């Protein structure tokens, strides 16, 4: 099954120094803004691409296999688990989600950053498998009251679903200290500016500059 999942398109911009990509994780309780921030980042930055997950949930109108998700049935998902084809996987509201390993590895080696919109369980697994490549950012709401207002303003969920999401939010927030950076999303634009700053800083880490050794060697040989 894993062989049928093709790698994502990789934009190989010219860079003065070659750089290994990074895995940029945005996590938050539902309604705190991680998906909005992810969409803003994808629109603003050509060097990062969204990780395409495998899922067992039904396809929604307008979604495409291979673009939004790789849609599989439960048996296919279990086969991929048995084949160790996932960097991370989890069950969320009765559906299974997983990150296929091969396309992510190909992106990293090509210097392409990969964006993840996943929960704390997926983040923990991802860090265990690829810790040196992972940057973890957790987004907090300004208050639980504000979080509830945001969920209710969507007008997409019944009251019992909202209550379930609020209970899950408390659980998610309790894992805030498992992240490298924690931001409070009380102003979307200000929060987005901080997300971009974190990404820019992490890209410049010496450990990710794979062309730096050769550059310095040539510099000293002049």
C-alpha cells in the first residue's frame, strides 16, 4: 500500500547553502487556530508544504485523494501499520490518521520543509521517530471561554459535539510542555508573525545547513 503513495511535489529553489528540511508541527485544541495559521503559512511561504495524511474517514465533498488526504479503508490502514509505513498515527473521533514515511523523508532530503497539523499524540510519535528534524509549536486560546465561543460561532457542530471538543481541549492543553514553543492566539496576525519568526530561526540552525562544511572548507582554502 505504501508504494502507491507518491511523494509530494518538491520546489527546489536555488539556495546559497544546501539545507535539510524540517518538520514543522502546529498543534492546538480544536478552535484555537492551528488550521487557520497553517493555511496562512502555506500561502505565504513557498518552501513549506503540507504533509498529506492517510485516513480512514470518508471523503468530503471537494476533497481529492492524494491532495487533501490519502483515503484508505481500515484493512489498508492496518496493513500500513504492520509494514511500519507511518511516522505517526492516531485515532481521532473514531477515524484513523497517519503520516506516510517515504514522501516526508524525500522532502527533508531535498530541503523542503513539511508542515503538520496534528495533535499531541501524533507530535510525540513524530518526535520519537525524527526528533532532530522536528520543530514543535503549540497554540493556546486566550481562554476556554473564548475557545467555546469560537467553536459555537462555526455553526457546524451540535452542542454535544462542542462539549466533546471542549473536554478534549483540556486534555490537549495539559500537554503544552511537550512542545518547543508555546504561543497564545489572542491576535491572529500577531500570532502568525511569531510562527513565521520561529520557522525562519529554525531554518538557520547550523545542524540543518548541510552545505556549510564544504563552504567553510573552500573558504579557508582560498
